[in-house]
C-alpha cells in the first residue's frame, strides 16, 4: 500500500528528542528520512542512558525508527559539497541545532534557497525571536518557560515538571504539522519556506487552559473549580491546581482499594454534571441528588472537597478497574491511573500498533511506541532505527558518488 508522504525526502539534521520526534512521524507517514550524523559519534542520544553495553540506547532507537543514517562531517569542505547535493536532493530540511549553528555551517536560509528554492527549512528552537532567542533549551527549560511548571503541582509545593515530554515531543508534533502545511502550500506556490516551532510557544499552546484561567482570575479574582476555593485566597497569577480538572467538569484523583501498597491504585473521577444523579446513587448519597446544597453545579463548587471525600470513601472499597467498570455502566467518566508496566502489557495497544515490539541487531527485541496517528490509507510499519552510518554508501550512490569517490571521502574522514 502507498503512504501519505511517499516521494518526500527529508534531510534530517535533528538530534536528541524534539527534532527526531518530528522526523520519525514524517518517516512513519512514508517520507524517506535521511538522518545526517557526525562521523564516529552520531546523535548524542545513541550513547545516553544506555542499558545494553555497546548497543544504541532506547532513547535513540525509540525516536529514530524508519530512518536512514548517513555520517557526514558537515564542517569539512568536502562534507559541505555532499550536504549541498543533499539539499538539492531533498524536499525538507529539519534541524534543531542551537541557534545559529546551521548558519555557522554555511547553510543559512539564503544559501539553501540558492541551492533549492523548493526546500522547506524547518527548525525547532527553544525560544522564538526576542530576548531569549540565543538560549539553548532542553525539555524542562521549555516546560518552565512555557507556563507548564508554574501551573503544575500542589499549592503548598514548588513548581513541577510533568513526565509527558510536552517541550520536546510536543514541539516535534507542532513542527511536523507545520512541515506538512508548507508542503501543501508548495504545491500551489512552487516555493519552499521556513517553518519555526519554538519550544516555549508549543508548551504555552498546550497550556492554553491556564492562559484562559489567568484572564478569568484577573477579571473575577477567583477560580471556583480550583482546590483553593473557597477557603484560600488567590494571588494575581494562576496557582497550581493539583489534580483539579482543566475543563468545566470538576474532577480529581481519588484513592482506590490497595493504594497503601500500590502507588498507582488511584482513579481520576469526573463529577460530570449530566450524570450527577447517577454519581449520587453509586456512592450511596442519594439525598445529594435533590439537596439544594448539592443538586446544581454552582451549589457544588464550594463543596467539591466534601464531595470528592465521599466519592473516595466509595472508591476505596473497589480496585481502580472495578470502580471503572461500575462507573462506566452509569456513563460516569473516569480514568484509572495506569503505570508504564500496565501499559506495556495492554493488549489493545499492541493490537492497534500504538505499542510495538521491534527487533534490533545489537540490542535484541525492545518495546516502543508506534505511530499514535492512524491513517486508513497509510498504515505505519515500524522499522528499527538505523545503525550509525548504516546507509552512508547507499545514500552517496543515490547522490551520484561512485565507489572511488566514496572511498576518498572515507579516507579523509568526511563520512
Ligand atoms: N558535522 C559537523 N558538525 C556538526 C554536525 C555534523 N554532522 N552536526 C552537528 N554539528 C555541530 C553543529 O554545527 C554545532 O557546531 P557549532 O556550535 O560550532 O556551530 C555543534 O555540532 C553542536 O550543535 P548544538 O546544537 O549546539 O548541540 P549542543 O549539544 O551544544 O546543544 C541543544 C544541544 C539541544 C541544547 C541545542 O541543540 C538546542 O538548543 N537546540 C534547539 C532546541 C532543542 O531542540 N532542544 C531540545 C533538544 S531535545
């Protein structure tokens, strides 16, 4: 079967997590992704957090599926010639170097335009233009600078970063969409363009509900669905809201049976207004269905702590899966807290290809996420990540280099 991005060639100058997330998605949609890496070492993540001596780390393998790898010293004069050919050969260049690195290499936007006016140059940077644009940025820096950390955690604790890599993988997703949009526009203009996704911008985009709450707070001085309400005072900035729901339906995390010994025996419970009657029945508080203090969403807001305590008294008598089954019978939305251990075993995720098992020549079999986006006419087959420089000769041959020229590049340590 064909793939959505068949025929699109991507010069993948990305490293670590943010950029590789983006190019892996493009590869999963069928693009030919050529990962350019420094001879000898390659993407720094190949050797980071290693669990199998001598083998590419899971950090690398899980971010670089379905790509080809060419080693190339892009600062060497001969390496620059190869890079020029690659720029002419490809449709998209994706990079997430520190600010200015591509220009220092001699491949700024103007030069790339000269070489290939149809090329789309897509970049991830920590910050957009402005005071911080020269800064190097990693995941947690972006989470802090994008508003996630100041709004995550408990009221009486410090800001917290989240396990979801919204700064890196989140920005990679944003960039992938920008690239696909630019490819679409190129069909009518015939021109490439620059695509920029700044990590701070992406995190803020993902934190938009907190920007919403900032303005609600400024207008009304209070956030009635936050755990601080009604007993604590609000400051001028959106506070950390613990596990309160980000939407219009109150929710929180409650303990379930076995929580004393299992750190994940918890359930997210949403006290959705349309099913309030059912909630009252399930937790044995039938009288709350008609009590004026509880029967309307507005009346419940100052009493959410009491309500969730009562809900927890019920969930404590059930495991998270028992509670989930009962609640779903009544259409009450809830979410069990699933550990990575549970997710890795979940058969439905294997069946859909969201979790896949991949064979690798040096590390053996490992589990990874597959493509979370399913296209009915472009199925994803996850192929292992390339070894360092595995496709160097093959790609150089496609660029027109003969055997002797390749040998000369190797002898000069350009590849
Ligand atoms: N051949 C020769 N040189 C190469 C090369 C190659 N194939 N690939 C990279 N290099 C060079 C770069 O040109 C750069 O050289 P320069 O500093 O002389 O210009 C150098 O390697 C290092 O690149 P850099 O991106 O600065 O890496 P770093 O390890 O210093 O910084 C980051 C890493 C992630 C902090 C930085 O790249 C960054 O801020 N990126 C943008 C934001 C981002 O994506 N962050 C999240 C990463 S998950």
